[in-house]
């Protein structure tokens, strides 16, 4: 297991979250190093999405700390975290239905605009127009990059599932995040769509320098593109490390298969590696 | 039909459009709240009434000039809207829609009770502030209060629509109406959008109340107006602004025609028949859709 990074961009430190008597997260700690792809895996109900919701500010943990570039953000409201540079997608696509692809992406820059009528009246100077133009350029780059130019004016509700996932990612990128959180980016996708998405995720990291934190069930993809894997089970971190180390961890194998069936998991993992 | 009085039909129609404009205004207030927060606000008529009573308090009791009185009533209603949202609606976030609906039913009783405690149950008169010369459109005579009330309603509706079209708050409202979680994660302060919509809706309703109150009179039963507004927004399709506007004019016309040609007791029958008819043909109202529409 690698030691703590010198300057993690995101630190989860002893986070505990309970709903009534149910403990969803119990003392979860891990770090996300800048420029990496970190994946959180775990069986259903392990607390992955709860963890995501806690990091993005939808839930507030009962104990523990979340730090973003060293700054404490545990109590910060979600919109403020978005301004700091945390963007996310949702497990069940959460696009603004009834709007077009382009409108959805444009809303991504919302968090960077100043609010208030007075602002808008007083501050419509050249600098602001310049800023708007710059952002429009970035939007064009994103559309180009994610290959969604042909559907830019289509209403999102009319798109296929795979494309909707891609638009959601485009919208998150338009927020120009430092950390992009992807909640099951390839769930329900076929092989080809999954490979496309994996390529996009790698390219986002390369071209935009964005750190990726994702939750995903597709082991083939997780093991293939992740730098660091965190395994959750029953709300606790049971293992973390490089993909190969995590794969071999007996605790992880038990969590996924119950006891005894190690050979079968090894086989599946090898298959996944070969297929990918 | 020999000797049918076309002039009278025109006058009746203008009167209908006049009150229809006020329905549209109140309908707009209702739709704003429904769009942004998904709350069916049954207290919309009482919020109108509160605006009118605030105006009465500022002008008749405090003796302030008319324009100050209007501004005071609008501000007072805005504050009331914020308080209602903060104390009654926000704690109900995530509860079943029917529970929130019942809260607004209770709210309307509380508002009526408050008004009766402070101002009594008797009818009051608002000070006259609209020009009193009869307005002629062609040969048709239109009551000045209805005419200027209509103009004020149209102007206010236009203002609200323009503001929400071009101001970024409108974008935030649309995004919130479409997907709250996504909006929240993208830097839109959803609770602030909620409270803002209640404030704006209460202010719009207050102006509606002042106009309605000065056309007829002021009493705690004024909130019954809200019943017609409910018909208006259901006819228009709950979440559609154009629907509220068209529905308002339509209901105003139908009420005016039946009131004149069949008698006042048929008004309700006619509007509710219209409601049933439209729902049979278009179950989501004239403009309402499953999808959220643009504001």
C-alpha cells in the first residue's frame, strides 16, 4: 500500500455517516493524489454513492473531515464546493430534461458567474464579455472532445443512454473542475460504449489535467485505467492500493465472493484484463 | 338572431378579459411556485388577500400616499412569502406532495384568521386610486377600474417574464425546476431559488390583490378568488406560464359571458364545465406537459 501522498487534492479523513440507526459510512479515510484516477469499488450497498454524496456536499457527515487542497470543506454547501472545483455526475442520469445538449453544457459555467441583478447591470464590461467568450471556447472544446457536436441542439431526453452519460460528463467538464467525480460512468453500457468512455476518462486526465474520482462496477475498466483503487464494504475501507494489489487482497476477494471461491474471482479478473 | 346586441357582447367580453388578466396574474404567481418547488399552493387566493390588506393598512390606517402604500404592500408580501417558505415549506422538503399541499390548506385558514383578528370580518373599501373616467374602446364602454387593472396586470406579467428570461436567476429557476440534485451540484443555490420564487410569487400576488380589492371590495372571503385561479392553472397545465396566461383570459371570458347571459349563479358551473371539458381532451391542461417547459 503506498504511503500518504505529499499533497493530496482530496482528503477523506475518518468520515462517518449514519441515517438513523443505519451506519452508511464508518470511519472512511483515503486520499486522492492530484492527476490520478482513483476508483472506489465495493459490493452493492457498500456506501459508495453515500460517500460521493458526502464529498459533493449533499450529506453532511456525523464525524470526520473532508479536505480539498488542504482546505476544510466538511461543512460547506454543495454549490460552494462546485465553485471550488468539485464536479460530479450521477448514477441515474441527472440532466436538465426539456433543454438541449448545449443548454445543459452552458449551465455548467453557472457556478463561475456572479449572481445578482445589480452585478449584471454594473459589471457588463469588456472583461466580462471576454470571460464569457473564453468560456464559450471551452464549451466548444468540450463538445469537440467528447464527440457530441452532431447532437448539440438535440433535446437531451431524445438521446440514447450512452450519449446522455456523455452529455452529463460534458456538463461536468464545463464547470472546469479540478476533481471530476463520476458515479458509475459506464453502468449499463455495452462493450464499445464502455471502451469509448474509458478512453474519454483517460483523455480528460491527460488533456485537461483533471483528477478523477469514480465509483464503478465494471472491474475490467476499473483495473485497467485506475492508478489507485479503494475498496468499501459495509461502509468501511477494507483495502486500498494499486489495482494489482487490491485484486490479490484476500479481504477483497472475500467481500466480493464470500469465502472460498477465490479461483473463480481470479479467473474472472484475468478474463476482464484480457478482454480490456 | 335578430337584433343581437353586438355592442353589449363586446362590452361583456372586454370586462371578461379584464378580470381574465387578473386571473392570469394570480395564475402566474401559482405557476412560478409550482414550477420551482413542485408545491401546489392552495393559499394563493389568501396571499392575494394579504397583499390587499397590507395596502389597506398602509394607506387607510397609516395614511401613507397611494404609491408608497403599493410599494409597502409589495415589500410586506415579499417578506411574508419568505417567512412562509422558510417556516412552513422548507421543513417539508422531501415529504409527500400531499402533505405539503395540506400545509398550504392550513396556511390559507391561518391567513384568513389573522386578517379577521386584525381587521375584522366586515367588508372594507380600498382608497380609489385609478382614474374614474369611463374608457371607450371603439363604441364599447369599459369600466375604468377593470381597464386599468388589466393594463397593470399585463405590464407586470411582461416584467416578470422578461426578468426571468434574461436574468440568470431565471436560468437557475429552470434548472432547479428540471432537476434539483443536478442544479445543486452545479453551483445553483437551490434553497435560495426556492425562497426567491416564494418572494416573487407573493409580490406578484400582492399586486393582483390590490387590483382585485379596488375593483370590488376588501374582505376575508376574498381568497375565494383563489378557487378560480386553481381552475385557471389546471386548465393551462400546472407548470406552464403561457398556459396560465391563456387559461386566465379564457376563464375570465367564460365567467363574464355566462354571468351576463345566463345569470351569476351559472358562473361556477360554466368554469368547472370548461375545466372538465379541457381535461377530457387534454389531460395535462392546454400547455402542460410531462416535460418541464421553458419559462
